[in-house]
C-alpha cells in the first residue's frame, strides 16, 4: 500500500506521516529530505529543483512497493499532476493508494506553527507564512481522507487513520 500524505507547510503532515510510518513499520519517503540532499550536492541551497525531488521520491517509493513494503509518502503534493504521479506509482506497483490531506483549520495556529517551527533537515529553509498562503495548491476534491491537526493530537490521528484503513479493509486487522 502507498499512503500519500499532502498538505500545506506547517499543517502537521510530517509529524503525522512519521508517526504513522513508525506505527506501521512502513518505509517513509519525504520529498523535503530528498530535495535538500540534491541542493546540498550541487552547492546552491536556493537552487530551484523543479520536479527532481518528487521524481526521485516516486522512484524510491516504487522500488519499495515492489518489494511488498507499505510506503508513506510525505510532501506538500500541491498539484493535480503530483497527485496523479503518486497514484501512477501505486498503479505500476500493483498496490492500493490512499491519499491523506492534512489541514490545520485554525488559521492562527497554522500561522504560529509555520512561523515558529524549526527545520529537522540540515540546510532546509522553511517557507514563510506569506509563501505558504500564496502557494499554488489545487483542490483535492472528494478523494482524500482529511486530517485536521487543529482538533486532534498525534496519537488520536494515527489511531483514527489505522481504524479507517482497517475498516476499509486496506490494512489487516
């Protein structure tokens, strides 16, 4: 199974994606980490990578899916094209894809998080609140499971996701 997390910076997606990966013993693939490693290899920390980080992440995820592993993908995943590419990875690998959009419905809290969070990837510069709210971000429509981090804590959200995946018969009981 491929569990595809997406959401604006500061929404909490990395926190929740990591916690779910740990709980499931899943492979965790984070586009931020990949992109920063690519930037560091070229010496220019401000370099625009275009789709490179996502393309590498798709390949790493596909390798692990074909080995029978559950993979959790963590990225902003802002566009229909990136979402479609993740779904194509799952289809090529012959696995189920589950999309999870992480939101923070409390805009004051979301802004506080975006402005105060520290980076956990050396050299990664987090976007400003203004960059976050001005970011191109396509509507997901009805597809994803929506997780609102303003109303529940990490253990509650992880447990709710596991219950949902089991009730939909996507995870073994």
